[in-house]
C-alpha cells in the first residue's frame, strides 16, 4: 500500500513538473490537460480525476470540454491539479504558475507583484501545514498553521475549500483538512494518506459555483428510456465507478450530441454528480499548492515532492 502511494506520487510529481513547462502564453488548455492525462496512462498509472486547469479567479474544477478554445494568456494565474493512482492508491498534487510571455500587455506591474505574492502565500501555507502534520495532531491545527502563514502576506485562505483524506479508489475519503482553524478536533493517525491543499486569495476567501459542468462522479444505477443514455451510464459504471471523470471523455467516446444529452439526463436523475467550477466570490485571484502526504509518528512523508 505505502509502495503504491510512493509510486503514484513519483509519477504525479514528474508529470506535474513536466507539464508546468507548458504553462505559458498561447498554450491551449486542452493541450495541457490531454498531455497530463496521456502521460499518466503512459506511465502505467490510472487517472485519479480529470486534469484540472483553473485560471485566475477560478479556484478549481475546470477541465477542458472537447474542442475547448481556452488559451493561456501571459500573466494568468494557472492552477494545474492532477491525480495518478496505482492499484487505487492516489497521488493528488497541484501547482500554480504565473504564465510566462509578454505579461505587461495584460497586467500592470503592481498586479504582477500582487499575483506573485498570492502564489507564494499558498506555497507558504502548504509548507506550514506539512511542518505541522504528524500523528496525534488535530486537523484544525493544520488549518490554523495554513491561515497563519497566508495571513503573513495579508491575504486570505479560501475558507470553503479543504484538503482531504485518501483511501483506495477514494479521492475524498471523509476527513477534511481545513485551511483555517475550524475547530475540527479530528486527530490524525499514523499511516493515513491525506492531500493538503491551501488556496490563497486577495479576496474574502469564499468560492461559489460558476456556470458549466466539466467534471462528474458516478453515483447510482438508474433506468433510462433513451438507449444511448443507458449505454453511456453502463460505460461510466465500467470505467469510472470510483473516481471523477471528464465530460470530454464521454463526448470523445460517444460524440458531442449523444454525450451531452446523456450527461444532462444522468445529472438530472442523480445517476452522476456534476461538479461546477468554483470561482472566488469577488472575482479575486486564487492560487493553490497541493501535496499528498503519509502521516507518520514524528511528521509526514510527501509522496508528490
Ligand atoms: Mn488536487
Ligand atoms: Mn485534492
């Protein structure tokens, strides 16, 4: 089990580092997510969730739909969040990059300075969290350390986003790792795998649902009159029963029309759960940094370092 966590961690961290080189002016987001997902499969691991590329005020849960024309602009705050798994043991890791290029064309120097601090703040939050994480520590203590580190930059964490425990084939296994002291007295135990993911922003620190659904999870089997929808549900049960999947994978397999109709019908019937992209309430910029760690007696091992 530990070996599989270490192996998936190595794969995810290598692909994160390689893919981050693509984060620059002019890159199509779909090329970035398809590169990450194909590299995960090539490595012999499985995709633990669709590659998320969330830009500027979008904190999380965006992945390209088929034919996505979204293009990275110079100076954009790009969050790359990916997951690989070996035998169901997941590595979940994210990084934020300010896209290179002619930044001055899109942002003022003051904005660029602020954006660099926002990126540094989530990294400092993650560092503080990792220094705090060990067996016997309450998760709220980790949250307190994250908030304190981010507050040094006079910035806020995103209060309604958290890290999470990981279990075999289970990306969000029930325990939340807050980004502030939420008074959750749950005590971490040796051997637990958790993903720690501080988000920092110059806004108030709340995210809301934004329009569109690009990422889904299987929920339950239901009967459907439309044959293509029934067939697509079978396909999802077979291929994506445990961890989230991309709407793009469905429309690539079954065509834009049948795929989109099925995703809508399946969501409405709660056979699948649609995740909305999450956007900072005031439209302020958001950074994220994430590692997966294994809790130990005297600290933790970072699998995605
Ligand atoms: Mn993640
Ligand atoms: Mn995560």
